[in-house]
C-alpha cells in the first residue's frame, strides 16, 4: 500500500556536484546522508547516496516517517506496479464474469440474450446478482441442471470475495495515502522553516 509517490524523494540527479566535487555527504530533511562514488567506463565520476539502513548505493532516497531510507528497505513500490496489480485483478474479475455468462447462455439462451441486449457490463452485473434464475433446458436432467447452477453460484461467490477484497484494499490504501500525505506536508513545512537558507552540501 506504500507508493514511492506518497513520500518526499531526494534524487541524486537533483544535486550539482560540479560545484562541490569533494562532497562526502548531504543534509536533507534533518538527516546527514553519506555519499559514495564509482567510476563509469565512459569516464568521470558517478555519485550515489548510501542508504542509512542497508548501506547500499542508491540513486534516490525517501523520507518515510522520521527515517530517510531507500525504496527497497521501506518496501515502497512504483505506481506502474500498482496499476499492474489492479489490471490483474480486473482481468480476473472480467474472466469470471465471462465464464458465468457463458454458463447462463448454455442453460437459458433467452435470458442470456436479454441480458446482453442491455449492454455487456450490465449483463455481467445482472448475472452476478442472479437477477433472474436461468431456466432448466427441456430434456436436461435435474442433477445436471443443479450442477450447472452450482457452478454459476460458485463463480458468484468468487466475484463477491474479489469485490470485497478490492473494496478493503482501496479503503485502506486511501486512508494510508491521506495520512502519509498529511505527515509529509507537515514535515516539509517544519523543515523548510528550520532549514531556510542553510546550505545543502557539507565539505570534508
């Protein structure tokens, strides 16, 4: 539930080391962050932050609560990863709806066509809510009919669980984002007032 976009971020590319080539640390959000350097094959020097927790070289750090930490240590994820998870859940939900409609069509084509005539999404919703119970086809054994109805109802229960899970995740996510945003804004204001005019770089 924790996106990188929910926290203040310091990217190494924001800093200009040409004016301070011997800098070994920076001050950010009240924390002193160590720097490390590597020498790329194409020449020059590349600067990195040193994560205070894992002590690994990182190109960006985040303020999470009172800590300044890297994305991996904080367990943060990118928005695109969240979108992928949402797409996967949406695809699963729609696949279940399609299976349910297909089963209804095999039992009661007239009911299926009446649903689809109202639009695909509305048809999915009506089938999920079992607005009308599909009729038993003429000549089909009751045991077979009940088996098919059990399959349709089973899909309905799966959809109900997925919708409930999605709702809980969304509610928890919204609350977390609001709290994190309020905390980040409060911290930034306090730091801006405290650190106004203070230089970022610290030389050896």
